[in-house]
């Protein structure tokens, strides 16, 4: 089983969007049983809160299923539990590296790296642009699944 944790600042906008988009992309590929997909925050600001209204609305509009959930912060144990720790931006990378002793197993990546891009996914909490965030998340998730499938075929 491939275990993926998506991480953003508060775990109410980008990382849960990535969690549910990736679950949807994986399900459409018929691979749900081969993945554990979750999300978390680097901060404590939104702990216990559900998905942001704008994220919920965008997922509904795009037909991406989601469930109620409570934001949580990354833990020390997450590093050992997950194979891929996927950040939305450089600030997340910084705090993830600090939390997990600067990534000794090279598990931490920016989501858009899988699409060959070296840029962040903008936080719609600040931009208000959930459409662009969704497009970037979808691009990253589709590219990530493609990369992982290629790795699965090589085994």
C-alpha cells in the first residue's frame, strides 16, 4: 500500500482539496485499495475545523466526493507512517523539514514537482481563487498518480 499525506498550513483548504482530488483520481483508475490518502496541517490554527466553505463548494462543483473531517497537525509519527509527504508551498516544506529532522528518507515533495513544475500552490484562504487552486491541485495529483503508476509497473 502506498501511503500519502498532503500538507498545507491549516488543513482546511489546499491539503484536504488534494486529499479528496487524489482519492477521486485514484478511484477512477481503480486503485483505491492500493492507497492510503490523508491530509494534515503544519500549524495549529484550524485544528478540529472542517473543510473551508470555498473548498467544499469547488469540490461539489467538480463532482469530487468528500466527507466531513477535522483538521489536524502533523505529528512525529507521520514521518514513519507515510511514504510521500506532499507540501503545497515552501513554507510548508520548511516546517515539515523542521518537524521531521530535515527529511532523512527523502519523502517530502512539493505537489507540483510531480508535474515537472517548481512552484507553489497558492493558498485560496488569501487569494480567494479556489478555481486556480483546484486546477493546480488536479494537475499535481494526476501527475503524481502517473509517476507512482510508472513506479508500480517497474516493481
